[in-house]
């Protein structure tokens, strides 16, 4: 049971609710604070001109709205801005959006009735996901369009997703005995004004990115293992003299994954042996290619990027991102721009760039295994059949290369792609939801590339006949994935098996990292 409103929600809390369907409870203290805040606004707004309560919105704020129309104003805002287009957001993204909006409103600075929080909890608990479109928000007066479709559901209108198909909200509410939201003062603008779409999607991106990083480390370890690389490039001594936390964390992970391997070689045993010094030309390279030797330096910055993005987005999740801020403690209302999404947009751009680089590393390691002229260990495309007649991993490499190329193009930043709109009232915007959705696509693509690399590594292990020499960790991973994607020799369509490998990566973190690694291990 995850308590919402009783303290800081962490990324783990968030993931438990959104991805693992943990139930939530609302803090009674937070609900009481919402009630106090709502009552303060009810009294304070009397006989005052307050933006979004008795004025129009944005550039039309100069127009006063008559007292008999103030509630209709909120409904008009919701209905007029429910204008999204494109694909529907995936249900897990909508759950993330709803939890993020709930956690912002329950802070008690938006002047809304506690009924809003209770209704959002009901929808999350019943797995009722509003139909919300990908396209719409510019991320500066918040995710206006996406959150309008949420608000439309809350007032009992629009559609919700049921068994993969949209159904009228009113029909579903009736089935579950849910009463639509009653607008009292500013529930419309309070639900719309915020960064909850980009924040919710962004937090899921970070959770996926952390999982992806685990598999990138494992695959880098297994690739080094199957080609019998030397051990010093991930040694404590080499990495500790470079003071970056992420680099040393990756080095520690590699050492733990490869502990007990009979394939990884000691440089002192092989290259410092007097017998080898007598040769003028060495059969083995003295140093591996960069994609094998520089794993800690390439993945290290990605670890640090993920960690900082998590800090920023957890801060955003637990922030009030409404406008204006209703401050009952100081008996005032403060106007500003807490709805602006630049914090999230910038972190998503940084994250997608980092994940693109991760996919590039995977593609280079994949290419090394497939190119017999580079590795000088395996047949072309790790072909276990008849050369010339069979094709091995040749076809799958095209998919990996194409997908990495798409990631590289998607890495163009949204953060610097502002387009003024709203009669130039919103003259600089964040495009934060676009940034988060593009980052999601980059992460999805990277999982596909790593799945292809994994199958290639397993084929290479089978060709070398070295399963018994793998480390205990990599041997367990080999056994697990081979049950999903068996060894193959003959050419057959393999795309369904590849989908299963990707799905396994998405749904199963590397258990070894959860149980064997600690913060202390990363440092020492």
C-alpha cells in the first residue's frame, strides 16, 4: 500500500503503483490540508479579481467573467482544450500521468476540493484509464491538452479505455458507481495547469532506463567474456583513479558479473609471460577495441545521467506545478510559472541522448561479434549452419542498425525547439511532453537492439562451446534466455522469439544486481 500525500513519493513508490499495480491510500492529513486550502480560496476569492476564477485564460485574462458564469468557465476550459490527436497514450503512461497529477494536487496549494484526489484514486484503483492523446501539449502552461482529456473524464465525459477499446466515460462510471467531479471554484484550471503528463512519462522512462542499463552492463560483460578479453579495463585500480561515480559503478558491476569466469584473461598471465615477449607479432591484440575496452567510460556517464534525471523528476513529482499557487498559510495567492516544464524537458533530452549512446555501444559490440575479420574467432554473422547457404544473424543486424539510426535522429533536443503560441502569451515553451514521449521511443528502440545483441552473444557462446566456462551469473542468464530463444542453425523467421526476449528484458530486472550490488560495492 503506497501512501500518497503523507510524504515524498520516490521513483520506487511510483513504479510500484504504475507498473506493479500496487494499491494506494490517501493521507488523511493531506486531505484535511486540501479542505483548509479550498475553504481559504472560497473566502479569499470573494469580491476579488483572480486569474482563472473570474477572468478568462491566457491572453484573454483581461476579460472579466460574470459571477453567474464562473463555473461554466471551468467546464468551457476543459471541453475546449480536449483537442488532442494522434495515438492514445499507453495505459501505463496514463496511470503515471494520473498519479503525478494526484500527487501535485494533494499538496494542498491548488484550491481544489478533496473530491478531486478521491476521484483520481478511484480511477487508479479500478484501472480506469482516460483516453489521452500523444499530441497536444507544449509543456509551458503545463500539459494542457493531455490533462484536459483527464479532466474531461473526471467530469464524466469523453472516453476511457476498457479492454483495449475506448468506451464512453459515463457508461463506465455507471458500471463502477463512480460519481463525476463537481466543479466548485477552479477545478478545471487546477487539473490542466501542470507538468504531470511529462513527469509521469518521464519517471517511467527513468525506471526503464535503469533496467536497460543493467542489461547493457550484462551484455558488455558477456561480450568481453566470449571473446576472452583481458580483465584490467574494468579493474578497481584502473577505474578508481578516474573520479566519476558512474564509471566506478559500472566497473564494480562488471567485476561482480564476471566473478568466477574462466574466459576472462589476466593480462599478467598472458602478456607479462616471458614466453610471449619473444614473439615479434602477437596473435592476440594487446588491447581490445574501444567498444569492449571502454565500457566503463561509455556507460559511466549514462549512469550519472540517469541518476540526476531521477533526482530532478522526483523533485517535480513532489512539487506544486499549478498557477496560481493558493497559499492559505500566508493568506495570499501567488501568480507565476510553476507549470513550466523546462526541468523535465531538459532531463528527457539528456536521457534520450545517453540512451542513444548506449544503443550505439550495443550495436558496435554486436558488429564486432558478427564481423569475422574483426573478431577472428567466429564465422561470419555467427552462422552455425553452412556458410553461403545459411545466414545466421545477418538479417537481424539490419534491424539493429536501422533502429540505432532512428535513435540518433530522435536525439535532436526538444528543449531548444520552442515555438511561441497562444497569441504569444506562451512565447517560450518547453515541449516537455514531446521530449518525454521521444525519450520513451528511444528507450523502446534500445531494448530491441539489446535483444538482438543478446541472441548474438548466445550463438557465439554455443559456437565456442564455452557455456561451462562462463561466470555463474552469465551462465544463469544464458540458461534463462535460451529457454526463450533456443539455439538455431537453420534459417527460419525469428521475429516472434526476438519479441519475447525484448519482453523479458522489459519485465524482468537483472536479479543479480538487486541482490548482490550495494552502494558500498560501487565505491570500493
